[in-house]
């Protein structure tokens, strides 16, 4: 059997690509290496609490907003229960002992911060306008313009997030508050493009939602739709090799079991470097391979998955972004900064929840800090690793207690993940949180075309253009447009 399209990797990018192509009549097969589908959409359950691992909240999901259009098109709205984050404080920033709430909606956002920065209301309005301008001028928000290299034309790719914020306000504290969401894109001062910051800030500012009881429901819904369209999804199917014919085109993939699967076209949802490593006998030039091999990655993270005692911790319908010791939100991470910032999100288990069952505390961590245990299996990394991670966990718990006094007494137990865990479960390079690091100094180098040097091989996923639910869905549309054209996709979105 020869499939029209074989998709390697069943993360959000692979699943959305397979959804689009199968909806348009192509015979599609998704191959996912893990037992559980979804990549960063995977969840796990400990002590009766279900935890998200890579999707904690999603923006612009109100009717009329962009993500709502995408979710409608992807048939996700009926299957994916959503819970709105507090409109008056979807994010709470705790910066060196002071607290700032960010409210939803452009006006709400300005008003919520103008209270803490009374002299800066005009700066805040300028910021919100700039964010909207960049987002609205972006092909992400003008689907009809998407295609080719138009995503590279935004001027905001060539100046940094901090330059953007400095251009609207001279107030240093306000600059830090506006950059509070840097962990959502692993932002780095002088490097992360203003574009990356603006697209994400704009989406969450419009509206912000949690998925109720686990983001894995997104993967399950997409799988069901793909199957309904006649496509196939296989798990425990690790691709070890892309096999090329004499003309250089990919003709098949080989699974770790030795099984050979043939296709007309192939989409890779895994890191382009990992794809090229598996591409045998191709005509790809070394210069391209080297460019891809040298793409820098975003920083990785450690996550504490906390389980609370029953009815002990009131559900917090806001995300906390905590900064200590005057750390700059865009400070490039190094181990001496461990615990100087973190994100904290309660797990949403049901709508109108009174008490939280669990929460995730996410802090930057460098792969190099745990590299000595690379190659060990999850749960069997040895005493040295366990001791190191436990010591790091205690640092974070102490910080958490500083911002929410008494909370640690309500913790029943916790699990810890490290960059190695992400590497194991998603095969991301060095456990990078968001794949390739975007760099305003070389935007053309750090944004990758979905088209490859091989005419029937395409890339998709967070590494090509942008990460997150928004970036990956737009990337998948772009990838599929290379196969079936843009109009057949765009015309059906929003209807
Ligand atoms: C801690 C954390 C928190 C996050 N929070 C949010 C959030 O709140 N909101 C948001 O929008 N985004 C968030 N993100 C980002 C978002 O999760 C990702 O950008 C997105 O899910 C990536 O999707 P993807 O398809 O590109 O890659 P992945 O999810 O990594 O999928 C790649 C898939 O390919 C599979 N694979 C790899 N190698 C092979 C192989 N050889 N053969 C077969 N299959 C293979 C992997 O197992 C995986 O399933 C977060 C990320 C992290 C790490």
C-alpha cells in the first residue's frame, strides 16, 4: 500500500497537517514513536491527578478571534472543553515583591496596568497598538496572505522584543512587566524578535483559556477526525530512516521494527536536524545540512508537578509569572539563575472548580545541567540524578512558599521532569522548550521553509516558523498549502 502522504511524528503539527490533508481527500498515515499520541499534548496521571506537559493555556479562543476560527475548522470545539481564565487577571506578574494583574481585552489590559503605572497610561496604549499592528500585519492573522516567504517580511523580525518595549516606555519596571511572558517563548534580550513577543502577547491579551482535564483531548479529537476522513494514525511507530530513490526523492520510511512504508509525499513533524540525520542517500547538499545542524535551540526547563491535599488549595484561575532578585525576564539563562523566575499554573480538572488538585511549576533549566545522565531511561537515571533534581526542587518550593505562604504544607506529593524527560517524550533536541531559537540578527536563518531541497519532503511543527498552538497550527496550514494549495484550506477556515 502506498499512502498519498506519510506524516512522521504525531505532535500537534503532524496531526493538524494530517487533518487538513485527509479532509481534502488525501490518503494519510501518521507515524508516532510514542505509545501516547500528541507530543507536547501528552498528559500523565499521578495519584489521581491528570497533568498537562506542554499546553497550559491557549489564546484568542473567543468567537470571532483567530484561534476560534482554527478550532472550528479543526472540529475541536465540540470535543475540547475549555475554561476561561480570569478576565481581570489571566496572568499575574510577581516582580520583586510587587504584583501586577493583566486583564483580557485591549482596553482591559491597559486599564489593569495603568493602576500600577498611573503615569504610563499613554505608554500602555502605545504598546497595545504596536502589538496589534504587528499581529495584524502578520500573515498569521491574514490567512489570505500566507504562503511563500511572506512570513519573513515582517519588519518586527529584525528588532528585538526588548527594543519593542523600550520604544513604547522608558519605565524600566513597566518594561519588565510587559516582558513578563518571556518564558512563553524563552525570550532572550537582544535576540528574540519583537514579532515573536507580539504574536503571543496579542493572542493571550485577546482572551485566554485552559483546556479542562488535559490537553491530550486535542490529540484524541484530531485522531478521530483523521480516521473519519479515511486516514490512519499509528503509535509505537518510530521512524528510523527516510529512504531515497535514485532520483533523490523520498520513496519510503523504515520503522524501528524494520517495516517499510511507502508514500508519494512525506511530512516530517520532527526537528529538521533529526529528519536530515535519518535521510539516507539523498541529494541534499552539505551546506544545507550544516545550516540545519547549527540552528540554536531555545532553553529547556524543569517542571514540578505538584499534587495538593484534598480541598486545601483554592483553584487559582490565573497563571503566575514570578521573578526574584531583580532578574531581567529576558536574561539568557545560566545555572546561577536557576529559580530566579518561574511560571506556576493550576491544573484545570473541571469547569467552575473550587479547589485545585494539582499545579505545574515550570523553571528554566539547561540541558547541560543534566547531560551526564543522558542515555538513561525515565525512572532509572540513578541516585545522583535523583539527588540533583530533588535539590533543585527544594529551591523552587522555597521560592513558591515566598510568593504563596503556606502552600508547601498543602502539597501531598510531586513529580519532577527535566530536559531529559522532554527529550525522551518528544525527541526534541536538548529538551528545548520551543524548538529552534528565533534570532532577530538572522531571521532568515532561524525561520525554516516547510519546503525542503527534496520535492516530496516537507517540514512542519514548531521548528519551522513559530511554536505554541497558534504557531504550530499556522505552520501546518503553510506546510499543507505546499501540497494542496492555500485557497482550498483558507476558504474553509472561519466558515
Ligand atoms: C513546558 C512547556 C509548556 C508549554 N506551554 C504551552 C502553552 O501553554 N500554550 C501553547 O500554545 N504552547 C505551549 N508550549 C509549546 C507547545 O506545546 C509546542 O510548541 C507544540 O505542542 C509543539 O508541537 P509540534 O508538533 O511541533 O512538536 P511535538 O509536540 O514535539 O511533536 C513531535 C512528535 O514527533 C514524535 N517523534 C519524534 N521523533 C520521531 C520519530 N523518529 N518517529 C516517529 N515520531 C517521532 C514525538 O514523539 C512527538 O510526538 C509549551 C511547551 C512546553 C515544553
